[in-house]
C-alpha cells in the first residue's frame, strides 16, 4: 500500500489533509491550526515529496523520515505539516481495519472526562468565576482551567491585581469539589511563578501549566521543585530529544504534548510512553474543538498514563463549526466515546468544498 495522492483543503485557520493510497483507500487528517495557509505551503513544498510513493503502513517511520529529511528547517512548520499526513494515515488504516484509531494503538473507545478550558484574560475575575459556575451546572464540568498572569508577560499581570483576585474568586464560585488548574502561558520568572504557585496551592489548585517561558527548562524545573502542586508543560515542544531532557530533569510533573504541534499521533504517543516510564501522567494540549480534540480523545483512550481530564475549550470556535460530525460536546463532564472506524467522525463535504484545494500525485 503506497501513498498515491495528498490533498489539502485550507480555510484559515485550518488545513485538512486527505491521503489516498494506490489501492483507493482514503483518510483525513489535519495540520496544526493557525497560519494554516503557510503550513499547507510547507506541506506541498517540503513534506509531500517525501511521502508520495512511500509505504503507507509505516506511519511512525514515515513521519520521522519527513522531519529528518527537512533537518535544515527544524520543528514548527515541518512538524505541523507532517501531522496532516500522519493523522490522515491513521484515519485511513482505521477505516481499512474497521476499527477506531485508539484500538490501533492498543486501547478501547471510552468516555473521556474533560476540564473546561478558559482561553480568556480579558474577563474580569468575578465574571469568569460566575461563568465557570454556570458551566459546572449546565455541562457537568468537574474541573476548569483559568489563565493567570500575561502571555510571555515578564512577571506582568494582564492588569494589576487580576491574578490575585481571580484565584480566590473562582474557587469560591465553583466550590471545593471542583478541580482547578491554572495556565501561566510562559509569563513568569521562577521567583514570581513560585509566589503565584503558592497562592494557587492556598486555594487548592491542582495543576500549574507553563509557569515560565517554555524554552527555559531550568526555570520551570526550579518552580516544579519548589511547589507541592504539579507543574505541567510541553505543549509547544516538538523535538523528541528535548522531551527526553525535560522528562529526565523533571522540569515538569505532567507532560502535555500537542498531537498537531509535535508531528502527529505516533510522536505524541512516544512522549506519553517516555513519561510513563518516568512515572509521569500525560494531559495533552487540545485547546480548540478542531480535529486536534478528536485526535486527543483517541490518544487518551489508548495510553496507560492518561491524566484525570482532557482539555476541552469552553470558548466559541466559529472557524471549526460544521467541520465534522458527530461534534464533540461536554455532557456530564465527559465527551462521548468515538467508536466508529478511523477517527470516528465524518468531514463535512460543504466545508471541504468551500476550502482552497491543492493536490499532489505520485509520479
């Protein structure tokens, strides 16, 4: 079975990828969202040439070869583009086998508990607290994540005093039996991160994500060593050697690979495997309701060290609406199992028809 045709369907910020083999089997995947037009260009100019004509059954090996072949252009866009082809191949093989992707990885479809992930820093603390309490009652969420500090903020807050007001306000609003997490988005130096972390601990938060600039592993390691609360990170990282270092030095207590950023499902599963060997849980980054959340449902249904909740955005994503069926929805704090063949979802013909289409064929 050889890869005969690779197609991209781009409606920024999304790029959907369709792979067809020489025996007519097809599957759909997705590159990482945002700047999808650039990712599609990278896919066709740099990645497709390594994949066309290749053995479609060696998914992990093909992804690694594509990334290594473009070693002069490391990581971000190359990995994002490779993910589009890689995830389409998983869908293809699941459909051929009549199995969901998680079963191809050795797992079983299951309902996945989710945490409601806030993406907002423009919201007043009391308004955020009330919003989360409503979603607890409406959707059954038993966990939430809020945003503290400022993105790459150099110890600044989004506005003065916001974080100190937000943390207790949210805890009071949702009650003691709801799990709370916080995301620093690379905002703090170690000293300030530890200070904020101790305030989070005082209000029984259970996870502090990316407290320091993610590239400063030693900084994050200092924070993880100083706090009782687990420190999470890794969503931006796509170099498996960097992941080995991060895990070995215990820079984080929870690993968070993003399937689309890291270069596909097999590479994300490899990160989870390395973490499992070190006794660390995996809570993948899945910050929007495009296909990355579908991929993450399957990953968590297959790995033995899945964390207690999956990230599930509570923000509207109009650019992902109508992309696939059945849609993911949080009910009673869970998303339903995806038990159909492949990814278990069907892409919208109308969405694809409205996208910019480019195709490449094996010679």
